[in-house]
C-alpha cells in the first residue's frame, strides 16, 4: 500500500512501513513464546504481562502529560507495550503484583522518557527494568517456579492472583515445593566441583530456565518468532547470527579445552540466549545501526554473555551483556560507517 | 546478447508504479495554446539573453533568446506569433519565485521559419555538430537540463569509453520516455548514433528497465532495421528505483563508480536521456530546434491520464484541463519520488518537464520519532547513513553532516519512502545543504571583508612605520648636529653657504638705495637730519 504524504518536499509517496506496524509485528512474533510460557508455568505469566503493561503504559501517559507532549500517538505506537512484553516474560512467573508493575513503570520512566522518549534512549528499557528489579529485589527475582507438571497441584488463576496480591499460597503448598533451581544455576554451582552438566538440563526456559526438556518448546517458540521477524525484515540477520555464533564458538572452545564447561548447544538453548539474540539485542534504538556495526554489536553481546555466565556473579547475563554493548553502540557506529559511493575506502 | 550487470546498493521496489494508467494510449498532440510563456532559465547555467523585443513578429523555430556564455542554452519560439511581453512570470520552481520570461501570443498559423537543409552528420566534424546541437537549444530532457552540447565534448582530458542512453525511467507514474521509445525508436537510435559520432565513444548502450517490454521490443526491432553494423547495444536492466539515476545506471552497466564530486566523464562515461537523443536527431537531421516534448499527465486526481506532445511554454493549467485534472489537489512536476511542488498552475511547461502529477489533497500526519531502525541505510543507493544525517541536520551540526557525506546525497527519497516514522528526511537534507551553501556564501563575503580590512590595516601600519622612520631619520640628523668634529665642519660649511647665498642675493637684486641720483641722496640726508633732531614719535592713540 502506497500512501501520499505531506507535501513539504519529495518524496510524495510513502511505503507501507510504520512504527506501530513494526511494533505490532514484534508483539505478534512474541505470541507463540507467551503461549508456551503460559502452558509451562500457568497464569502467573499472563498476570505478569498485564501488570507490566499497565505499569508501562500508565507511566508513559503520565510522563508525556508532564512533558506536555501528545499522549495518544506515543501510546498507540505500541513501543511501550513491546517493552512491557519483553520485560514481563523475563520475570519469574509467580511474583507479587508490585514487582512487575514497578518494573514496567521504572523501565518507561527512567530508561525511556527521561532520555526523551521513543528513539532517544541509549539503553534497552526492558533490560534496564529487569536489572533494576534484579538488583533491588533479588529474592523475588530468583524465585522460579518449576514447570507446572512438576508442581504437586498446579496453581489455577485464582490461586495465582491470591499469591500475587496477598502473598499467600493455598493451604498445604509451600513455595519450596513449587520452585526449582534452574540449569544455569546448576551450571554455576557445579563448574566449581567439576561436575559436567547433564544434557538433560540443556533445554531450558528463559532468563533462568527450568529443569525439563519439554521447555525446549519455549525456545522453539522464541526461535520461530525470531525467524518470522527476519522474514518480515523487521530485524536483520546480523545481530542474531553474530551473537549466537560468538556465544557458540566460545562455548565450543572452552568445552573442548575443559569438558566441565557446557557445550554450545547448552548455551544457545539456555536462558535468554535466543530471546536476546532475536528480540532484545536487535532493539534498533539502543543498538548499532550499520551492518558491520551490528555484527560487532552482536558479537560483543555474545562475548559478555559467555563471560558472565561462566565466571560472573549472575547465572544469566543477557540483560547485562546487552546493556554493556548499548554503551558501546555510538562508538561502534562511528567506526563502522560504510564506504560511501564514489569515495575510496581509506577515508 | 546478455551482458554482465552489477547491482547497486539499496534502492526500493515500489509495489505499484501506476505507469499503466498513462502508457497504454498513444501520444496525442496538445492543442496550440493562445499564450506561451518561455522562461529564460530552463537549463543549468546562465539564463538565455532575449534577442527579440516586445511587438516583434516571430516564426515557429525562430531563436528568441541566445545562449549567454558557455554553460547556457538558447530558446526558440514554439509557434508563430507576436512577442507580447518580456517580464517576470511564475516559473516551475518550488520557491514560488518569478523568473524572467518571453511571452508569445500565438497567431494560430503555426508557421515555421525556414529550416536548414539536413546534411549527413558524418560529413560534419564533431565541433560543428556540437555547435548545431547548442544552437538548437537542446538540454538534458531527463530532468537536470544541462546543456547537451557540453556533454558531447569528450575534451582533451579523457577518452569516452561508453556512451549510455538512459531509458530506465524508474520513477513511478511517469511514462513519457516509455511512449517515446515505443513510438520513435528510430529517432532515439538516430540521435544515439550522432552522439556516438560526436563523442567518438567506444561503445554505446541503451538501457531500459525490464518493466517496459513494449519499448524494449520496439527498440530491438528498430535496431535490427537501422543499426545493421551493431554500433549500439540494447541492455535490459532490472526494475529497481533509482536505477535511472545517472550514478546508479553507470554502476549497473559498468560496475564503475563516479568519484565523489566528479563527473561520469571522470569514469570515461557520458550519459544522455533517450528523449535528448531523439531531439538531437530532430535538430541534426531535420533542422528543428527543441520546441516541444513528450509529457505525462497523470495522478489520482486526473480522470484522463496519458501522454501528450506539448509545446514548451504551454501553461500547465491548460494541460490539466486536457487530462481532466481536478480543481483541488497538489500539482507536482516530475514523479512522486523526486517531483517538485508547483507554486501555481499558471506556470508553463519547460524543457525539463517530464510529468505533471496531480495528487489529491492529503491529510498531514505528524511524523514519529526516529527509532534508528536503519531501513534508510539499507535502501540508500549511495550507502550513506541517512539517520545520522538526519540527527545532525536536525541539530544544525553542519560540520557533522558533511563528515557523513551529505553532499553525496542524490535526494532520491528512498530513505523517506521506507522510514517507519515517516520523517521527511530529504527535506532535512535539502535544508542542511542550503544552510551550508548560505554559510559558505557568508563566509566568502566575510573573508573578503576581512581581507579588505586586513589590507587596510596593513597599509595604515606601513604608512605609520614610514612616517616614524622619516621622523627618526630627522631626529638622527638633528642629533648629529651637536657632534663636535663633524659639527664645526658642518657649521663652517653652513656659514659659507649662507655667505654664498647672501652674496648671490646681493649680486642678484640691487637695493633701491644703490645708484641714487644727487638730488635723491640730498633729500634722504635731509630727512635723516630731521629725524635725528625730532622728538621720538609716540604712536597715535587708538581713537577708541
């Protein structure tokens, strides 16, 4: 669909591309992952999405009012919803209500609007929100549910709501019964005692991951969404390929030297590696823009992710890796300008 | 027959090019207008100089304004009539400014001036050919309007390796070149051969986008009929905007790049539009100057889109009526990607007008902020970073925009077309370019003023220094007077000189007391005696 645009200056026609369409496609691409996540962990996932979105959109509206900027175009561009969705699926599925709400609001206020709103934020807002919560509320942020079929009686919608609002679990259920250590947690604790990770744990859900191989479905759902974005040309291949490639290469190298390090398959299918590669590191606003720059940016995220996972203080590292590379993005862009037509390379 | 082609970076594929609206019907002659307006500036370079006066009778094809300088082109009367005015009129420029124009009131007879008999171009030498082409007022008809004869001069510097005839016509909606290639392939080929001869080019390529199969077939047939020797080669190129841009076309056909700030000639290449070739053929083989052209009139606000052969100078309003154009709407000259908004419908068609595009009034939507998605950089055929240019242009950081090679931008509009935030990117670049030009003009003026000021300061300083030096010399001379040894000699010399002077003066002028008669002497003595005895005389009292 070609549309005619404002007649200030040529061109006078415009292609079908639009910010809200881009955002809607990203949301669409995340739906399979949300569905599988819900199937694995129950209602807490959807509750998180609703609460983060509320926090994000309310914060966006309020700040825009304070800044005397038009509210409706900014909210209908759906960028706040994308931020909220990415943050929500990074949170533990059973959380008190204020955790996701604060996360959403913090991400929008501090990581987006205070920098000037859409397009001006140097850091990925969803990752800032995640890191802020992780540092401020470490207990709540690391209490991960075991997938529903491992829990004695899965929590229904009412029980989830009750826990989220009042912090109370149904009688006879303890939090310990519902939660489990994640494979990346295990990897961290076991490398020290030189116990190789069982590949059984390789298939793991997001950010923390859990110990059942059918969580592979979650990773497949994310991968399919990512491939959809590639096919729709919403994202380019440079960042995912560079990031996953670097991560896999480093993992392979260390695995070959010392087999107590898990192999490339484990790293790629664990935690938020795929989500990061296709949905987070590809955020255009806070990333590098030139083609070579995107390759460098993705490779940097891969290196940091491997380093922090292997030797850092946190089990997963995608958020920190992306934020670290966000800082480097302007410099990367400056040094990776393409050779302009009619110029010789040396300049 | 298939030739290796190179890709160019980026570009866009427009879903629907709307060329079928106007390219299916034959070109019709537009009726003779009552009044023709011929701006003196229809080309790049100096405006032409009128050589007729108001009230003069002119014939069709008669030169009415001559080229003024080397980079300039003459203008001819498109029909017979009377010069009714030479005055500022609205011209087809987005500024809305007026430009000097010659206005002809048509007499309806459309009488030709006597045309020179044609001669075989091969009997002329290239310099003569160029002169005839210049005198026919031919300029690039693809849009730039550069005087064509200049681009037919290989010069001493470089040999022309390849002559390219541009029949790409990559902009959506426009189809006048398409119709010309279908209807007058022989004229294009004839012109191409003349140009090839003038340039002594090694090879000559006619490039047409593959979305014009009829034009390709017509040219192929004509080549088969006329060009048995195979002097020319028809090259079918993939349809992709802006492959018709000179630099992109050169890249597609030869894989070469025109150096930044340079000309195609620097790469051994010369490019001409197919319509220019056809007008060269008309000028050389038929003695007809450039007084008419094919023009597409189309757009969503036009009910009878098509192509017309129109006289240069025809007011656009009359042509829009011909095509059933709506009263409302935005009139563009050119295509939707690079076309220019016309300030009014009273402006005339000029040599470079290829399309009138009438757009319906469109609602204006405010753009979103840039999300740095980088689509603009993916489609930029020059491999610029349009969003960086945008940020710096917005911040008026004109040094930075030049670091990002603003002046290599060809303003094709691909970046703005794909921008999800719908930012008017090209508008920002034009703004930055004109601001930089203005700054440079100011800087030049300031430099000149500073230079003058500096020179004045220097002159004053020099004068003061000279004055001081003179004073010092004088002081030194006076000081030297008191020096004893030299001084006595000097004093003696001065005394001697004074004595000499006195003697000279005495010798030269006798006093009136010399040579007195006895009576005079007696009178003087008597007076002297009285004076000695008399009381001293008191001065008279002042009466007041």
